[in-house]
C-alpha cells in the first residue's frame, strides 16, 4: 500500500504543453507512472511525449475514462479555471504544483472541491512519490534514487526538504511509503492532519515524518489530530526558530510562513507537537536516529 | 537582535487604506496628510498619526492627541523623523478628533483552519481587543444580510446598529475581494451621532495579486551573509547557523530554479555590505533547481563586488549538475575566492558548523 499515488494512478496533466508540464510529463513517464492525457485549451490534437493533448478536461475524460488524478502545472493566472475544470469533472485527486496562486483563488478552489468531494493537494506542492510505485510532480526529479520503498511516510511543506529528509532516511536504511509535498501557502487543499488520516489506514506506513514551518496553524492542527488518537510514531522537524524574534507579519520563504506571536509561532508549534507525543528533531540527521529508537 | 528594513511590502499605510475605504464608500474622518511642518490644517482637537507600517505605533509613541490648534506644529515635529520600530516617520496623518459613542472592531482575513475567509467582530475596539468573535464566510456567497445579522448577534452588537454595521461589512467585503486583500480591518470603527466612521485602516494586499518576482532581503545584525535556497530549507539553515554560534547578516532565499542573473543580483545585494566575516550558500538537496546555473550566478556576482570578498565562502549544495558546478568554483579559487565546497555528504547542520568555524577562527 501507500497513499494517494500507486500503480493504479492514471494521470491527466493540465498545462502539459508548457515547459513545466512537459517536464512533469517526462518525469512521471520516466518513473513508470501512466500519464494518459494532457489538456491545454487550443492545443487539442497535439501530443507531448506520445501523450495525447485535449482542449478540455471533459474531452480528455470522454476518451480516457480511467483518469483518476489531475496534475495542474498551468501558470498562476489560469490555475483557478484549471482547478475548477478538474473539480467539475469530479477527478478524485487534484494535485496543484502551480505557485503564487492568490489566497482568494485558493479559497475558491477549496470551496468548490469540498462541495464536489474532491481531494486537492497543494497549491505549491512539489508533488507526490510512492517509491517504486509512482510519482507525479517535480519531487525527486533527477534523484529518484534518494527515494526508496519502505515504511516511513513523509509530509512536508517544503519541496527541497522532502528530498533532504528522504536522503537522510534512505542512507540509514529507512525507505518511504509515500512522500507528499503539501505546499506552504496560507490555504492548503490537504494539510498534515488530512493526510495523517490516510497514513493511519495505510498498513505499510509504520511511522510518519513531518516537516513544518512557522506561520499558520497546520502544525497545531496536526498535533490536535495526533492527540485525538493517531497511534503511529511521528517525528517532526520545524523550521523557523529564528523567526520568533522578527517583527510580526514578516513573510519568509513561503507565502504561508508569516511571522506571528502566539499560535503560528515556532514555540507554539513545538509545544503543541510535544504535548501530542510527537518526537521533535532539530536536524535532518536526528530523524533516522529517533526512528531507530522507535521502530 | 535589531532588525532593519523589515516589513510586509504589501501592507498599506493607514492613509493608503483610508483612501481605499473612501473609494468603497466607507466613511473616514476629515484628514490631511502632511510631510512638512508647513501649511498645517487648523483643526482642534485633532489626532496626529505617524504613517508607518508597525501595528504597535500607539505603544511606540506614533499617535499623539492635540487638544489645541496651536500645538499641532510642535507635536508634529516630534513625530516627523522619529524612528518607530526601524521605520522613519516621513508623513503624518492629521485627523479631526472623532467624538465616539462606541468603538468597535471588524476584520476580514483568511483562516488556515477553515481554509477560507473569516469575519472577526468585537464590541470593544481600539487598542487591546478582548476576545473577538469569528464567523467563517462562504467565499462563493459573501456577506449576505443574514450572515451579517447572525454574526453581529453572536458578537452582541446592539440591535439598533445592525443595519448600519451590516452596510459597512458588505462594503469592506467588496474591498477585500476586489482588492485581493489578505486582511481588511477597521479598528476602531467609531459609532458617532451621524453614523459609522473608520478610525483606522489595516489593509494587507496579497503579494500574489501582482507577483513582482523580487527577492526580499531581511537585514539582520550579524556578520555572516546568507544566500539560502528553498523556502523551507532557508529557515532551517538560519536556525542551524544560529545554533552553531553564527550571527547571520541577513535572511534571503531563492528557489524555483531561478536564472543565473537573479542569483547574481541577489549575491551583489547581500554581499555589498561592510564587515562581513563569511558567506554561507546553502540549501537542501535540490529537486529541479540547476545547481550549475545558480552557482554560476553566485560566481558572476562575486566577481563584481568591490572590494573582492576574501572571507570564507561555504557552499553546501546538491542536486542537478552539482559536479559541474563544483568544478567551476574549484577553478575560480585561483581568482582568490576562499570557497569551501560541500555536497549532501555532510548535513545542512554540519555545514553550518563548518561556516562558523571558518568565519570566526579561534
């Protein structure tokens, strides 16, 4: 098992003819993930890496009834329309790689997704990889060997840190069940808690590593969910201790990394996670050391 | 530590915010923006308010009440040029003092918890809001009369003011949506004998409304320049550097596979400050950022800085084309650059220790 992505994933790429889309297509195919169709309005009839391109999601869906995942890589200004098209088509998993979508448009996307019972991952996701089974997005792009099959789930706000953590795990003999870049915007489609619920059901996953950052309350929500009865061990690495000394409302490396006092601060996140029984790592190399004591 | 030059770039000043209020039909007090102690409005009593971005300007002496007209000039001069949390006061809003019957708090923002907009209300506005009552607003619907009425009742606003406050809430909602704001707040909202008046304006516009692509640099007090790569990794790098005993001179970050030119310009900006003892170029294992391209930008930047940086430059990078990139920097050592190159064979944390050991030799 794994979560979200596996051998049965059939991908539609929205924005497939753009540079990012073509790269995403090549990468997924290289990893053996089936990209069955692409969409770029006005470019129907073309092919990218042998994958047929359609003008709309509906058209692609008519030809490829097995599509179960859409990967959105369109520029930010087209992302709302692209996401609404995928949601309207009830594609059960919509993964948004696009960065710089306005918070307002993200809120609109999530409102529509909720009404249609569609799961959204992202925006600003680096992608999802279930090592050995499939991957979508820029995750582990030229470095797939750093992701190896195994029993550790990774949920990360940062794309780079997803790989850095996988590397530390792989080098110490811990493979991964699924690694998900959840993004670090103010509004996320799937947060830590949402995906921990999936890891709870996934027999292959024995422990989960979280990479969090200052800003927002997703780490606090994760702590609340874990305290409510998530029984697998969780190790968390949270970045931004230095930011607690910065003026409030300063935005750091990600849109959602907004310096705040109280809830949202580094201190608040660490305290909430500790109280929930989560093991706190200070560095990436701490993570496998902690896992060794737990598994 | 002291920080300078830090602010949210898209946070509007009160004056800018109030201009938006006027545009959307929200009443504001009679006011004039002044930046010189000349041609002053002759109103009394009035309030002088420093136009800075700090949310704590009252506490830091940025708001003065003037009872008599003849005191305006004198008090104004104490404000102009004053430093409030790292920001120098360049203009002051002179505003007629409002006789308020009540002061309320209304605010629209986004909540990560409900993943949509929330309305916060309190009947005790002004400084030091007690518990505000929050209601989630369905973004596809907006603030209807029914939603406003329910929220106002729950927050215990007076019944007789409901209609008037609802009108302000609906105007503020239109502003919030049309201006692509992250925060639109009126605190205090004055109740006066002739209607509701916005006493202050806090508006933050979404950076992504018109993304500039400009990389921001947060200046700090230390002496190790930081060129970090990756939104999340950059923060972890700062933590590691400080934990190892390093004093960062700045925080900045580049990610998303930028062209060499972007890294070059950032390098020049970050390293063109005197008194540096080291430069830390670090990031997580890159998924798709071209290490050769980005480190070419670093090298081009280094070549343009005068005097030539001779302090240690510790690089910890890995990912696509790392070997080519390191060969290039290795070659450039002959130009006099003191590079120390590390791949992912050492951790980000250990590379921070390497940086500190070289920047502050015993």
